[in-house]
C-alpha cells in the first residue's frame, strides 16, 4: 500500500496542488463579509478549530522569508517536511433500505471527442466512477459533483483516453481537508504500468489502494476463463460490481511481466497481445427488493409487533408468539422484485467485439435466457461509433432488447452543448468585446467539422429502429435505479442548449457599456491599419504592423518592422495554476508558426480538449499532426499531465503515414515518467533533457562539432566532452542556486545526446527559428524557462531585421537568470500566481506576484509582458495594479495573440477589466472546503 501526504505537506511540495493556505487575515474577513459569496468567511474558521496549526503557521511564515530557506527548498535539500502518513479508506455506513441510486453520464470529452466519457454510479452513501479522462474534475467542479464522496474508480481500459484525469483527481483528493482523502482504483492488469509511471512525479501521494485484475503476460492459459467467470470486485449490501475481461486474440509476449492481481479463484494467467489491449465490461447488480410485509398475515400467524417483524423482513424465520409454528418470510412477505442491473460496456475495436460476442458470462444476462433474477435494466455503451455501427455489435445489443441502451460514445449530438458551459460563456463574452484576441470557440464557429463520420448518426438510427430503448447520451443524463417506482431515464439535470446570441444578450443587459467598449476596441485596430496605410503607400497594410515610432507607449523592437500575420501566434490554452477550474485550465501555451508547424510550451491536463475548443476537432487534429516540439518546464502535474494524451493522439493520427517521432524537451524526471508510461502504450516520441539545451551546453555542442570537423585525425577524442564543459546542473554553473545534483567529472553520453541535439537543431530550423534555449529558474529541482528566437530577415531595402524573441518563465521566483534570458525580448510570458499583497505566499511556494513579474520584464527591457498561471483564488480576472500595466496584459484561456497586434495589446486591458467588474475574488480553497464539509 502506498502513502498519501498530510495536507500540511502541500506547503512544501510544489508538485502537489495549492490547496492549503495561511489563515485569512482580519482585513480579508471584513472585506469578504460583504461579498455575495459569504461562505468564504468560513474558510479561516476551519483553520481556527485546529489550534495546533496556528503556532506552526507563524513559525513557518518567519522561516519563509529567509533566502537560505528558499534556496534550500528550490534545490530540494530543505528538511522541513512532515512525517509521511499512510491514509486508510474511510468506512461509510451503508444504507441498503430506502437508498437513492442512479447512474449518470458525466460526459468528459463528449463535445470535444478527446477522452472517454465518465459514468457515475450514485448511492446516498457511496460513489463509483467508471473512467477518469482528462477534464473529469473540472466537469465535477462546475456541476458541484462532490469528489470527496468518491469511493472507487474503475477503468474500462488503461490508457490516456480513459485515465488522463486520474493523476490530477488523486492529487485533489489527497489535498482535501486536514487528512486528505483516499480512494480505491480498479483496472485490468496494465494498471500497474500506469501506477509506476505516475509514481515518478507524485511519489509521496502515490496510488493508494490500487487493485489490478485480469490476465498477466507470458503464460499460455486460455482467455475463455475470463469471459465465462466474472471477477467480483465489490460485494456489499448495496451493490455487487463484477468485471468481465475483453481481450483480443494476439501472440504471447516474449517477456514475462509480474502483475499484482486481485485474489480471486477466477484469476488466471493468459497471454495478451500487448499492454493496453485489454478492455473491461463492468456489471453492477443491485440487490433484490424485498416484497411488502403483510401485517394482517403476521397477526393471523400469532406474531406480536416487535423485533420479529424485522427479522422476517431480513429473511430470517421466527417462532410464533401465540401458535406452536415457525413463521417463514414467505408466509408474510410479498414477492420480491429483482434488483436492477447496469452494464458499462467498452468495446474499443472490432477485435474486442469478437471477445464480447463470445463472453458466456454476459450471455446469462440476456433476454433470451428468461432468468428474471438477472434482468438488465440499463446498458451504457462507451463503445466508439465505428464499432457500434457493426452489424454484429447491434445484434448483440438486441439480446438486451428490454434494457435501456445509452450510447455514450463520441456522438455528434453532444457537440451542440459545450461540456464546460462556464468557460464557454466567458469565451463568448470575450469574443464579443475583442474578437481579434479572442476568436470564436471552435465548437460554435465550425460545428460541422466535428463530425468524424457525417452519415453515422442517421444510419445508426435506422439500424436501431428494431430497438425501442436506444438513446444518445447527453451530459448529466441519469437512469434512476432506486426508488424502484422511478426506474428509468431522468433528463432533469441535462444542461440546456445556450446559443452565443443568448450569452451576448445577457451580457448587454448586465453591462450596457460593453457596446461602446467593443467599438473602442475595434477602433484600435482600425487606427493602426489606417496609420500604416498612410505612411507606407502601396503596402499591404493588413499584413503589416504599424511602424515602431507610432506606438504611444515607447519604441517597439526592430523585429516588429514589416512583420507578417502568418509569422507567429501565441495561443494561451490554459492560464490557471495547481488544478483546473471552471474558468481556467492548467498551463499550456501553443506557439503557432502557421505553415511551419508549431510548438507546445507545457502541457497540463486537458490541453488537447482546449485545442479542440479553440480550433474545432479536425482543426486540433491538424495542430497535433504538425507539432514539431513539446517543451516542458518542470515535473509538476499541472504542467505535463496532458502530454500523454497529446502524444497518443499524434501517434494515432500519423499511423501509416511516414513521419518522425516528435521531440519532447523536459527535465530528466519527466523522462522517467515517459519511459514508464511507454510500457503501457507507445507515445512515438524522442526525449531530450532540458539541461542539454541551456546556452552553455548548446555552445559547447557547436564548438565540439566544429573541432571534430577541423580535426585531421579521425581517431582523436576531441569530440568527447565532460561535465566541466557542458552545464549538467539544475542551475547555471557558478550561480548562487547551483544544484546539489551536480556530479563533478561525470561524462556526457555524446552518442545518446548528440543525435537528439542535431534533431533539435533541424526541428527549430524547419520551424523558422534560430534558437530554442532553456535556462534554469528558481522553483523546484530541474525547473526551467525557455527562449524562442526567430531567424533574422532582410527587408526590401536590404536592412537586416532581427527576429522576434519569445521568453516563457515557467514557474519561478524572480531571479537573475530570467532577467538575463529575457533581455530585449519581444514578449515575456511570465507566471503571476499571486497578487501583490501575497508576497509571503509567493515566497513559500516559489512563485511570483503580478508586480514581481512586471518588474522582471521591465528590468530586462521587454517590449510586452503577458501574465499567466494565476492562482485559482482568482477565478476570472486577477488583482493587479493598473498603474504598472502600460506594457502588460492579463491572459485568459483561449486568448490568441498575433505578433502583429502586440502594439495594441496593453490598450485592451482596461476594457477586459470592465467585462469582469461585477465578479468578486473567490478563495481557491472555496470549493475544496465545501467538498470536505459535505464529506464530514
């Protein structure tokens, strides 16, 4: 059994979410007491009840201001962590009588088709989740589904599509309350590979209570055993959940892997085609409903009212009080009603379909059997469209003709309603105000391109005409199981369709001034185009930015002279920190180089979904295909857990097409995760450590290559370099933050590194870049920022124009390395997790405040500063001092900034603030406190 940290550890482990905050000050309480969201006032009271935390926080706060402490923490050598705790599962008192129960489609990925939908089996004292794709906790947060109630998570397959949201969800549960939450995780035997991979970046909050089942590899036993004998996973007085393995036929593996499995007499060792192939059908059986107790019959048999009535209802025989007879339950109870059964079916390929058709254990639940005690009430199909359209699959469905079939695969119908309505609402309002920086979301601008098979819906509806109980799933659709009188579909929770015009009408009613504001914003671009057209006769002013001297806020960099709109676009896919929220996803930035491809800078959970919301499904597929490089700043979960999903999709999109693996540049800890994960599914990538892309390392690489070319002796060893030449440390050599990880004299494996550096050089050259350089920053061990430098170009009169320079800080405290790297940059994208009044919190977590980020940019003479990575305490817009925003703008999810529009970027900020003038600051722990309170 693995361990989860006490929530107090979150103050010292930046790999975990920022849930635990110092006690709120009195001034904050006074300010928040007048807020319409008064429940924030209760947050500090929860801390005050635990008196032992008060002196501890005072002591910690004093130490956090010590630069020595900050240095040790960044290097990973501080000793302030608390003892690890081994959390036990909470035992809930079940209530089999009068239980409310239903299954509900949570719908992750249904509108963007990027992950498998999740299904929740609900009881008043228990929650069971089937699949945890990316975006699950964000969806649950928006719809107030209490994560603290989750007892079990079941995976129908172990892959990025079904489990991409699992790391973030587990970290969220670990941070709830003072003690954290624990949960059972079930899946086929490949679950071991996923657990091993995740341990590489959340070792102290590892996957507790993980339980794998099913076949292991390297044996020759028949897979039929798993199809005829279900594996019982949960069996209590409320529900019995069993698993039936669907395993496509394939050759045995040459290597044998040892997999921990559930103790069950049905568990056998059989060959699998490869890890990740197995799929699971889950059978959820509720107990039968006892017949009604007949009071008159009980009296006639000589029973007095009392405990014996209860015994009979529980199925026990009792002796009559007035007659010399034994009274049996059948004497006084009406006929029982069989408990409803739910099947959750995931049949991902036609190869799995063969296993599904031959599963004898499933056949016992069919209508043809005539066994009323095993009557299936509902079948939820997670099966994709192309398998559902197979005649054999539809024939199999007819064996459950009396059941309600809910088709929860990737259906076109669900595209009409955005799965994250709160985020879509803000995106639409921003688009109305400033369409230049906030293009219309892809799911509304081009809905037709989201259809993978245009004729499927109509053809499948015709095929399903023989089945009267087939419907297509919608978000939050329910099927009620208890009380029995309400058995059937419940559409009351399904979100209503809201058009963009309705959102705009609501905006105009709420903020009438926004009409004039939108006109002013539009005028900014008209003025810019008109001025350029007047000063540059005959030029295509739509393709050019205004001359530098026309900017009111100072000289623009020379690189903006004659810049083209198809040179660069910066797309902020996620602008929040720690965990996804309703309004902001976690960090990811897409650098769109148009015809030259693109790069991703960081890739938090849900990055693929954000791409699809920005570009539409087919447009996002094109983006993923054309990715030339993915750069990851550090190992924290909110910066890289969306990586596997992106890589897996790229692999699938390019299958059968000649291509080269994508290059992933990141800290070496990330390589441990990717290497472990690739045992589960191939990610078709090559990895290069950030430390080999620092300026010193790249210079030595170039010098070494030149020495090799100039060498007259082919056998000389001048090509070999060692750690004294190449900076292999976390921080720059000789700096005050030099890492403890340095290994003096250790040689660099040039045979492994040099081919990767050559590939990087080729990739950036094809992307029109002159350099991609990583630099160390102050956050956690192996944290980096990055510089992207475009190639020089020559204008029409022969003048050499320097290329633009984009710098991304990653997560960091202010540091000289960042200032030096950002010197004279065109754009600095800087984290600004906290507002100015929260410097102590920023120091404690090695983050920056808004003012510190701006000061970094001003110190480096940066032309434009984009603030991002905001704490979730600022759900819509952060707190900032507008007096220092003359060259700065605040980022929002889906914000798309063309390099040609940089001169007007800061001028838009006052209008953005108008858009959110009615929104109050909400403490980021608000929902967590609500959830924790509901669990108690």
